C-alpha cells in the first residue's frame, strides 16, 4: 500500500496490485463473455471515489490506504462509503469478480452528494498484480446518474499507484477529465471497462517456501531463527531469499562461525543480525567468526565468554554496545578492518584487552 504521492505516471497500465481485495462477500460478478474454462485464479474490482465538500469530504477506497480501505475499522468498503464528519453511509454497490477477459461494470448507487462540491477522483481499482504483463484495459465509460459523460479508449493508470491496476476516470491530481470534477451525481456513479490479457492460470501471490517464519536452524555451533521466510511467486517465476537472526549457540561448541548466508535444502537465508545476548555465557568458546552481514554487536552479545581468545570479523563494524564483552579477558581481533574494529571494541569495553 502507498500513502504518499511521490511521482507522476502518465502512461496507462504501468502499475498494478499485490494485495487481495477481499472475499466473495459483497463482490458481485459483472457481465463478461461466456467461457467453458473455469478460472484457476480470479480477481476483483470496485468503483472508488474521493469527493470534497463543506464540511465533509467523502471516500470509498479498497486497499489504496489501509486506514481508509479494506482493513478500515470505520466502515465496510464493500457495502458502504465514508464521510469525514458524518461517518459511514450505506449504499448499493456492484463490485466485479474478474474471472475471464470481457466487459465489466462497477457501480455505487444511493449516494448522497448534497454537501459535496467536487469529485477529486473516480476510478476502478483492482487486485490484478503489476507483475502480470500484457494486461489491457480499454473502452472505459464513466457514467453519472446513468449518463455516460466520458469515454477512454485506453485506461489511465493513477500516477502514484505502484502496486495495483487503478483506472482513473476522473483525477484532479493527475489531470484526468478535470472538467468533470464538478459533475456531481444525485444518486449514482458507474464505470464500465473491457479487460483482456489476464493470466488466470498462475498465482501472482508470493508463497512461503522452505522454512516458515520462527523456525530455527543450527549450523557450525550457531542457532539461527527465521525472521523472514523465503518465497516463490509462480506468475513471475521469482524467488526471494529469506532472512535469519542469530539467536543462540551450541553449549558444547568451542568455535562459532556466523555465516553470511545459510542454505537449507534449495532455499537461502541471509544472516542479518545477532540478537542481544545471543552468545552470552558461551563459556567453552575460544574463537568466533562473524560474517560480512553482521555490522553491529548488541547488548550482552559476548558477556561471560571467558575463554574467548579470537574474534574474526568480516566487515567494518558500525556500532558496538557498551560492555558487550563483559567478563572476557584478552581477545585478538582479526579479519576486515581489524585496526578500526579493535579500536571501537576497546572504546566500548574498557575492562577487556583487544589486540
């Protein structure tokens, strides 16, 4: 979701959605050509708007803004719209379930715009992902109270919407049909559009592969916890690397080696940090190696590692918490930027000798 306006996107069909727009409840299938093939994946669309008034301004959003859209606790965007002063208003909505290429219509009926002065935005927002290439929205017709007041051969994408296909019929911010901003409905708004090129066969949702968040991995005497799962997106054939944090150690280990990346099966996990106190009390450990991804040493990380003699660091440290080596005696610092790291370690640990 995007909450800030950051740029202008003049060309149509250059951005799209990632987040599911809701269940079948409140989402009515719009008309489309018949097909004998049932869609494996379906998508949704609604008519959204934002209007200005005195003192109220009203809106109906989907996922564009978490506080005002599908996750809002103030109103149900599938069956209601919201006014800033007077609260939620019931309305009759026709939302589209897109399960084939074809023509769809989305509507909002029973509107009360008696205190509104202009429409800043009127649009169709879908959950068809941007990663799905080749999708085309054409023949867009915008109607006010049943009268078609604007047509577009090709849909115009909202200028700052990077995650979802969002088709602007009116947008004063994007200068789309600005003259229609004062064309206020007495009762209803509707938008009809054609869509083709949708991939209904593949999933464009990132799915967890490998270990789930919270699972642990033990390697080279070190315990890691998955903080971000690795994912795979079928539609784009894209994999993402997971992330892990160092959380503990094998109490029998004498050497500990923190890797840059660890691999479990076919999935990779980047080591991003060491949890505070992760090696606290590792009384048998004599040597520790830290990978290139560990740029800071947090609170109590090496407290009471009394036998620690050698610390090899793969990167210049950016920060070291005070007294994080309390209880250690003499530690030889090796690896990348050894001199700079030794100086920082000594500054933050006055009772330990670093050489």
